[in-house]
């Protein structure tokens, strides 16, 4: 193993802490530090040895950081930070507003090409490994259907919607794949399924003092877009139960490609499935970012510059092993 | 879509027929023909329009075939054909003798580099997509364990071993993942499992006239290496039942990476799983070969020559879509 890959973390929320922990578990990398837009002295890092710098300090670290992992949000932070930082660093991010990815790609690609940096955008698990498996499944089985199921996992948007209902003191919402739908797809039935048929929603709610449970339940299950189209269950629990049983951020899901091969008059059914069962959504996403940081560093070293998605990244570049090791040990 | 990718098939057994059918399902490709070492007139292709040529005719098609898909066996055919044909064509193969892959890679790489061709070796599902997922899982979750389970599927080697037992007229062997072991791994238990604990074996046997069932069963279940180390079940059936119920070549399996992320004193469990449930093993393998043929053609066009494995192939190259389409539609 040569010199370690020097990683910087830009933004220090759940994702930034996940990257910090992931780099610590990765022998061929070292963490240069965390860069925060908050007052550095007010930020306590998870690990004792982690250095915390202000955002302006990034200017001093352009030669000290091999890859900067952008841990800001897709709504406010990345549209501004992605293009700006790709002009100065190799970057990796988890930009996840699916509909705006082409626009974001273009905004990062120009500055990265001009500066000779490599910027891997929109990695993680969806967009990310799920996207990768959708394309692999469709490329290998052109005759077939692709199904994506999410969950069991916490949906932040839906949890926020629950918490805004009058009478709700606190709460969390889980998206859960419909077992019936998953089983039909796994059997190779290739059903036509609407989003509402693929998922059910489960809410755990702490009521405010004096709030009426039935009124709250009704307000939730009839909420347009968020809950009305789904089979929704509402459980009322205490604040202690919420803290004890629902503090984690689990998630996951499945991508299934169900297709057929062989002559049209004698086809064979084929089912391709990728699934994740994540104890911590940000913990896993950040581990994906770290693996793609290794690839960004290597692609940049060989002159492969500009914005990239995981469709552009040869899988061997993600591994700390050499191509010779991979062929001998893993193929 | 530009001009179609022109595919040749070298060798016409189960895999060659699978490639023939897969190319027919692939709008951006066309089949130039099948090349066989048998007498061409004695070979009846699956589809009416398929042309069949003798092996020597390959010399006339060096400018007519963009990618030649090698459908011979790993033991006798590919070690000789792979290097020889990579000197004349872009090639894709499914060389699957895991232990000899480095040697085979080197034997193909030299001629391919000298000739300026691109040769993707050892693709399919194992080696192939399973290898890809072993490396993805290990790269993303460096702290963890990887488990590969095979089945439920027909094992040719074990079926051959059953058929050589005195008193056996015909038979087939299925390798089946142990449900208990799979469940423990999926739960995130990270058990230590020997090969014998991961799989059970099931045999369906047609007896020769007058053969004694108990003697045959005993000979099978005590066979060293093949069956003795496993929990093996033997069923005796009629020749008609064998034809009716066991003519297919199903297979499949799972690759599971069970790992953890986050700080060592507060880790989160993460389970990554890839699985295949294949109605036809050669039908799926050949579909993977065809997708990698597209990638081989594109890599060659951009000057990326020599022997490659799927670790070297950016996933977007497998798809008929453009990078712009992939970012807009699949990411």
C-alpha cells in the first residue's frame, strides 16, 4: 500500500459523522479534518483526534486534501457547494434530488473539467447502489420489469408531515414494503404495481396533552399525497417509548429485475435482486461515499476528470486491493 | 442509436444457444452467425435466420464481427481459444476455473494488447456478478463478513458423480442453501460457517434394473468430497419423472455482506445482499455475456485494449442508453 488517501469532510451532520467513522475503519485513508460553517470551537467531533476547521480554512488545504467528501444537504448546500468546491478539490457527494441530477451534473462538470478535478456526484444507495442495480438488471435482462421497494425505514419527509399535525408532540414514520407485493415480484409474477400497492406506512405518535387520538389519526391517514394514497397505521406511544424504540435511523429496500431469457416460444424466468437492510441510513450512505472517494482519487490520478456518476466508475476502483489481487482473490 | 453491434458466437452448446436468443432480444445488436467446430450442415440453429459457419470461416469474418462471444468450455476450449481469438477479435468469455483466472488473464492480455483488441474474461454470474458484489460489499463495508451461497440449482459436477455410481441409470443433483444458515446471515448474526454448514445436497436418481436402492444411496451419501461432507438426501424416481420434472437447468444463490459502520463503541449493523433466482443457468449467463459484449465494443472504440474483467468495466458501458439518458432516467 502506498501513501494514504487524505480525506476532508465538508459539513458535519449525521452524514459527516458517518464519513468520519468510515474513514477510521479504512486502512488506506486518513482524515485531514472536518470543515464546518459553524464556529469550529462549538463543534465537538465524534472521535478525539478529529480536527475541526472553519469553512474558510479550506483555502489552506487545497494541497493537503486528496478528496473532499461533501456532506451537506441536496436542497440548500450542494447546489452551491458542489460546483464551487469541484473547482478546487476532487469531490464526492450524495446529491439526491433525482429530477435535478442532470442540471447538477452539468453545474459540477464544467468547473471540474476546467480545474482538472474529478467529482463523483449522487452516490449513496438511492441514488447510488440502487441506481447501479436498476441499470445492471435492465442491461442484462432487456425483457423484463424493474421494481424498487423502499424500507423498512424512517422517511424524514413523512415524519416531518406527521409532526406538523395539530395535537402531535413528536413522532416518526416508517415506510414498509408490502409483503404481498414483494412476494409476487420475487416469484417472477411481474405484476403491475402502483406506488400505493408497493408500500404501507406506519406512524408512531406521541400526543400533546389533551389531544384526541381519533382526531389525530384521522388527520394523518387522510393527508393528501403523504398518507391518503397508502394503507397507513397509526400507533400512539409515550415519549419514553419513542426515545427507547425509535431513536435509530434504519432504512433499506430492494431493487428487483424480473425478466426472461431464451427463445420467445420457450422462455425461462430470471429474477435478479439487490437488497439492503441498514441499521443506520447515514452510516451506510457515508460508507458508500468513502469507497467512491477512493475511486475519485484514482480516476483523477489517471487523468479522468470532470463530473462522474457511479455509472462511470469501474467497480475495481472502489476496492483497496490491486487489480491483480482482485482477480486472484475475489473473481 | 447508431449502427448495430455485430456479434459472432464461437461454439454452439447451451451457452451459444443462450447468446443467440439474447442477441435476438437486444435491439442494438445483430448476430453475424454461429461458428462451430462441428460440420456446419449438421448443426441446426435454434432460430431460422441464424447462419452457421465452420470454424475456419472465422478468418473471413475478422472485419465483419465487432465482438466474438466465446461459448466453449473452461477446461478444454477456452485456454486455447481465448488467447488465439483475442489476437483477432474483441472477445467476451465465461472462463470459470476460479483458481486459474490469473494465468488465463495473462494468456489473453498479451495477444489482445499486441492486436489492439479488448477481451473481457470470466464474466457471467460466478465468476461474474457474484464476484462484483463480493468486491462492492467488501469495499463499502470493510468491517464485516462475506457469505456466498449457491442454489437451489443443478450442479453438473455432482450430477456426473451421481451418474457414475454403479446401479444408477440416470440422475441429477441439486445444491441447496441451508435455510437456517441463510437466515442467520440475513439477521446480521455473522456466524462462522463451513461449506458443509451452508449447503445441503439433494439427488434424484433413476435406478438400473435390479439395482438395490439402499446400496446406491449408501454409495452416494458416503462419497468423499462430493457428498460425505454434506447433509445429502437421495430420492428414487422413474425415468419419466426425471424427464418431466428435472429437464431444466435452474440455479442461483446469494452473496451477502454483513458488516457494521459507525464508531466502534456504537456500531450499526448493515446487511448488503445480492441474489439470483435463475430459471435457466446458461440462459442468464449468456445474457450477461451479451451485456459485456456491448461494453467490450465501446471500450475498444475508446482505445481501452487488453484483457479485462468486470472489475475494469464501468457499469454504464453495459447499457444501451447514453450516459445522459442514464443520469436522467435511472439515477
